[in-house]
C-alpha cells in the first residue's frame, strides 16, 4: 500500500489565491474608476481652493484700500462711496465663491456619472428614503430624550 503524502501547505496555490484576491479586490475596474474619481475630485478641490484663496487675498487688499480711503477723507459722500465700493467687491467675491462651489460639485457629479454608470441615479434614488430615515431617527432621539428627562424629574 502506497500512500502519497500531500503537503499540508501548498505555497504555489496560496500565491495563486493571493494573486486572484489582489486582481479582483484591488485592481478591478471599479477600483480604478473610484481612484480616478477621487483624483478628479482632488484636482477640482485644488482649483477651487486656489481660486478661493485668491479671492481672500483680494478681500484683504480691498479692506486695506477701504481703511486707507476712510482715513484719508472726512467727506461723508466719499466715505459712503468707499463703503459701497468695498461692499460691491465683497458681494462679487461671495457670488464667485458660490459659483465655484457649485462648479466643483457639478464636476464631481459628472465625473462619478461618467466613470461609474448608475451611481448618480442610485444616489438620487436613495435620497427620499435616507431623508425619511433621518427624520425618523431625529423623532426617536427627541422622544427618547424627553422620556429620559421625565424619568429623572
């Protein structure tokens, strides 16, 4: 009677299994898509932050200009014009901030939609249920905190 002994530990099979795991888990198309979306997001975020910092720099210079104009004049009409110029520029920067945030968000959604088909629709479909769950959780916490307060008094 001859019995073949099979090794308890097969290194080649283990390497194949690990290779298969890495190929499916880490290098699958979805992972590449996700990493690509994140790279696009960070690039868009970098651009948005750079533009925002430039506007903040403009705001500081504009405020310095305002302080200088206020210090140089005693004329109420000129003080009013200086204030109005400053407010106008500040509101322009505020509108540019809002437009920049909106553009960055739109770019992110477009990037996700292009690289991960159905992701944008899945997110839109999930919102009503998420909102219902959030409202239910908020009500439950409120009722729970009321009960806790009543039991301590």
